[in-house]
């Protein structure tokens, strides 16, 4: 099923992201994790990919297993930086053969030491080019990345939004955002996107923090800022990962509750292949925001209208 249909039809769509593990044993564990999270009714699982292409087939195979054997819709990430059009077309053929229906089209960060072009061949650089190619060659549902706080390569938030518009104009049907720790960045991003004429669903990406070192690394990579109060708490807890994980669950729960009250169409969790934090967050959200909200029954749909300022036009 195309992911755009979830956002169009359902009151609320939860999803989560996983990455391809290295060993077969870890892949089996990942499938157990996904099966555990299935009890909470996620509508799809997205599987990351790497620009160096070494794991490309694994991304597609895991996405196919999730869809066909675990019974949850899936979405394969596809990066285009330094890839040729021919390579991308081969990727799309493989995805089609495996029965996948959705692609998250990304530029990706160039692999270390790589040049951005391949002699004699047309290479792709930007996700908007990838969206255009996918649209021209296939019938996949297409999502793209959004960057509420700008991008580590480009802190100019207005330019990042204009570049997002190129992706939507090329055919992207929904946007999943980079992680953020202050919801105001998300609300501001959605509002400015709407003013620019971007009217596809924009879905917040939420990271349940697992350790201080990890969140600092991710923040540096993604350009996400840590609010001073969160920074203080992380400093206080230092390397006590168990306590940091608890803090991460509480913090993400508060972020989710606020987003849900504001009427978001869905939440995408950066699960990092772990189920404990996401499960704890679902438990904290309680029945109002979990199973009952996930049914197709229109009687549980929330009304959208003037009370949903961030999503009025989505
Ligand atoms: P683009 O939209 O192409 O933008 C890249 C940069 O180029 C930006 O600075 C943009 O402003 C600029 N730009 C865009 N178009 C133009 C243009 N026409 N002219 C000039 N400048 C332009 N990375 C991975 O490697 N694998 C993954 O699986 C992965 N999954 C992700 C999932 C999500 C939900 C998110 C938010 C990010 C993910 N990333 C992943 C990280 C992502 O690849 C990086 O953030 C990357 O640097 C930007 O990707 P993009 O698709 O937004 O790029």
C-alpha cells in the first residue's frame, strides 16, 4: 500500500525507522524487535541505506521481509549521491521485483573519500533529481527528508525550504523530518512550508535518546540543537546510559504528546533497532493516542479544522 494513503485516510499513522544490521544473527534479532513493535500498530517500517552501496541489497531485502513476512508495510531508503542513473534504475528494478511500493528518496552524505561524479556517466546529486527519476521510471510512493533546523551543509532555513519545494514539485508525496528536540522548530517549519505552498503531509521524526554520546553525535550530524534544559540533564547524567535512556523516554513522550495535541498526522520514530524506548513511549501515551487512534473506523477520527493550526492545509 502507498504510504500517502495512510496519511490521507487514517487519523494517526505511527511508523519507525530501522537500519540494516551487519550479521544474520542481528537481522534475526531485528525481525523480533519489529514483531514486538507490531503490537502497537505501526503502519510502516522504513529501512535506511548507505550511499556506499555496499548494503543496498540488504536494505531492500529487509524492507521486503517486513512487508511480506511480518505483515507491515515498508519503505526502503534510497540515496543518490555519487550514484549513476543506471545504478539507480537497477535499484528501482530490484525494489519492484521484491514487491516494494514505497521509497524514501534522499541525497545522502557522500561516502568518505569518494568523488561526487563517475567518469563519463551522469550522476545524481540532489534528492529532487532522484524524485524526478523515480517518478519518470516507476510507480513507487515517494517520501523525502525535511530539515526543520536547516542542514549541517546548509544552515540557511529558507534555502532548505526552497530545496524541499523542488522535491515536492518533482513528485514527493510526504515529508519525514530530521530529528529535533524542540517542537517549536517543527511547528515553525510546517508553517513556513505551508506559506511557500508545500501542502503534502510533514511528519515529525522523533529520536528517543539512548546515550549522551550518541545524542551529541546525532545532533552534530543532523544540525539539531539541544535545548539548554536537556543539555543540563544530559550533563548531570553523563555516561549513566540507563538513566539517560529513561530521560530519553520521558523527553520523547512529552514531545509526542505535544505534537499529538497539535494534530500531527503521524510520528516517525528513529528506533535504532531497539524496541524498549518506543514501547515505553507508546505506554506513556496511553490508549487515547495508541490502539484506538489507529483503527480505520472513521468514528474515532479526530476532527481537523481551525483547532489544528499546524496542519490546517495538510
Ligand atoms: P537534498 O534535499 O538533496 O539536500 C541536500 C543539500 O543540498 C541541502 O543542503 C539542500 O539545501 C541542498 N540542495 C538541494 N537541492 C539543491 C539544488 N537543486 N541546488 C543547490 N542545492 C541544493 N542518509 C543516509 O545516508 N541514509 C539514509 O537512509 C538516510 N535516511 C534519512 C531519513 C530521514 C527521515 C532524514 C531526515 C535523513 C536521512 N538521511 C539518510 C540523511 C540525509 O541523507 C542527509 O541529511 C543528507 O545530507 C540530505 O539529504 P536530503 O535528501 O535532504 O538532500
